[in-house]
């Protein structure tokens, strides 16, 4: 018997992404270069940055006029008031602020630092020193669904698509890859009712599968100069299904740590 | 150029584990059955349950005498007072309790529900209805180091070993695999000082690599009747080094969500 495997493959040859680029086409070319023919059950995991860039979510800081609230929070946190203005616009509320750290509930529903706004890997040099930052995609579930349709149309395969970012977390040091957008993938995998080895019902009933796969893929992506923004996964040991990110987000009233 | 891959393989043929079993030997047999010859840089990821069982960490509830504090918390949470007594003994403090949920700071330093004590997959039937529970290993870093030495002696390869469990988390639904013991693996991978694509210093500086790999491996392990407790990983894109779990645990004074 062949042992069960999950194989994460970093797609080679992904170019620098710009607004308007056809990500689906670039992914298809990367797959071809890796010698991968998509099959039913395969999953593609995309770094948030390339989705945001392709969707034109870069913002020039010089075009942002900070509010009074942003200026006040900027003073307390030592951040650029224009960046803080964008953080506020992208957030439902500020949960914590200490020093430079601003933890928010993002308008998309998850908790993260700086509303997921990124200054790294956005080319200021490219634009003659005009500082830019990158917002998260407007609607990452919809972005994932678009790319999924595109790849299905080209390949005929039923695949899942995850868009992931790196988040800090409570209690533990270091960022980990987490899912911020999903299409055709069981974000939360329900094990309720499945018996354990001794026939009892399992106490652990729901697995954050989208985040487990996001984390594994993130380890292969890296984040710096050698970063690879698209990972192909074969061998997920669960069937794919339709889902949205909402199912993995804990509502505030259920949350003991917000 | 061959694309970069991470390959997780579920070791076949692992038997039910009992106190005193030689886990290292069983892993070597599983590797042989999977046709894997260990190489430098490989990682083995072990479910906490088999380490705990091999180390005899099962406790018979009938032998536990609950304290007054345990009885009081048991009444509030609707749990067995003897189980609550064990949770208290294994914890530094209770962080939250709501309904059946008891979130603690474990004596090992991490935050988890029920002190990681598990009733699933511990065979009550095996023992004529004598209810047992399974505590976490006494010192998971030491357990990982012992198994690492054993495998290195047999194979000559420099490998990493992770012991993992499934934890709930703040803000998000579903459990994810996290590392609770580590040997020879960079628990926290420091990216500080590495330039990003445009030569700026990265803002995200530390990756919770042990937890990313734990999460990926956990997705392949599953947790129910088909559970596979040992995963082999080839292709980790970072060098191995000595480490302990402590480096990935956020001290209380740095933690905004405790």
C-alpha cells in the first residue's frame, strides 16, 4: 500500500505581480513549468500579496488625508498618520494598542495587526520613492472564487483555492499562515459524530482545516527575498466542498479572548 | 529546475501504543514500511497521544481524589470532579471558564483547554470500563529529544522531531495542530535582517515555524478512526538547529490577550 501523502509544491517562475495582471493565467503557466496537471481534489494556496497587487489594492500614502482620530492614534503608536488612517478605514474596531502594535477587528471579520496592511514587498523604489502600502483584497472569498472558476475552466478539475496571510496570535510568538479567503475548500472540517478508535464520540469536533493548510503552505512560501507566492497541494485527506471564510471566524459573543 | 516541495508522509502500520512501548523502534519500522530512508533535514511529527501512552501517562479516574477547589469548578463546569482535579494539577492557573470550557495556562507554559487532558482514544473498554484519561507528557521537549537521539543513532541522519497536539485558539473556530515539544527544529524561525524583494527590512520578523509544520502535519494525521499518529516531512526549506518549546511561548507580560 502506498502511504498517504500531502505534497506541497512551490510554483516556479511567478513574476512580480502588477495591477491588472491575470493571476489565473500566471498560475497556469507556473503549474505547467512545475509539470503539474491539475486533478480533482487539488488545492492552490495564494499569498494575499499577489492577489491584492493584481486587484490594484496599492494605495499611495501621499493621497491619504488622516482624520483626527488617526492622528491621535498615530501619535500614541509612533506610526505614520496616513497609514493609521488606512488601518482605521479597513477595521471595525481597535482591540488593543501597545507601542507600535495595533490589533484590530478587520472589516472582513478576523483579528489581525495593522488591518493586514503591508509595507513590505511594495516597491517604493519602483515608483521613485512614492511610498505605497498594500491593503487586503476587497473580498478575498470572491477573489478565491474567481481564480477557482478560471482554473476549473482551463483544467476541468474541481479544485480548492485558499488566499492566505501571516498573522500573529494570542499566547504564542511568531506569525503563522492563516486563511483569509476560501473557495471550494472545507474551511472548517466537522468531525462530529465520527467515532474515535474506541467507538466514543470525539471530544474535538471541528478542525480549522483551512488554517492548517494555510500554515503548512506558508512554511514553504517563505516571506523574504526568495518568497514563492503560490503553492500547489495534492493529497488533502478530506473531500472539497463549497465554503466561505465566515465559518472559521468565531463570533465575538462566543469568544473568550477578545 | 525541480520545484521546491514539502512532502508529508503518514507512516503506515503504527500499532496501538501501550505504556513502555519503544516508539523509536515503531517509527523505524513505519519508515521502512513506507520505503523512507531518513536523510539530514527530515522531520518527524508525532501526535502527543502516542508519546503520552508510551510514557504511561494514563490515569485511572477512580484513583483520583478531587480537592474542594476541583469539586467547586466541576459543579460550575459540569465536568467530572476527578478530571477537574487532574486539570488543576496540570495547570499553573485557570484563565477562563464558561460552561464546559476550561482554558488554562498549562504547567508547560502554553494556553489550552482542559490542560490538554484527553478522554478520546483511551480505551475504557480495554480495561473493563475503568475510565482513564491521558495527561500530556511530563516533559515533551525531553521526549522529543529522546526519540531524536534514538532515530539518529539508528539512521545517522540529523533530523528534527516535533510533538504536536490540537488546540483551540482565540478568535477563530476549529482546532489546529500546534507544537508542544521540539528537538532539533527551529521552533521560531527568525527572519530579522533578511531583506524583502525591494531591499527593505521585513516588518514580519519571526515565523512560528514549529506551529506551521504542526498544523500541516495535523491535517494529514486526522483525529478519528483513521488517525495516523506519525508523519514524516521531507523538504523543510530552513536548516535545522537546536531549540526548545520555550522560544515559541509568549511570556504573559508580552501578551495582550491573556
